[in-house]
C-alpha cells in the first residue's frame, strides 16, 4: 500500500480544492405570475409550466 513521503502543504491542498465551490441556482421569471422560479421546473407559486396548469396550488 502506497504512503505519501511528505505531508501535503495547506497551499497545495487548498489550491486543489479551489474548484469545489457551490454554484448559484439559475432562476427565471414565470410567464404566468412573474415570480422567480428555477428554469425548466414547474412554478411552485402558480403551478404552471410552459403556459399550462400542471399542478393545483392553494395560492
């Protein structure tokens, strides 16, 4: 089993991890109610997707 000969420095370790960051969610405005929603998803406020009522909501 292979073991490292030297300890990895904090700079080397953190440089490698620099791409492991969280990305923000892409939001668009709903065509029906103009509330922000995640793209390619049913609007959680009005229940519309591509100008069609998909789910019933209590709003």
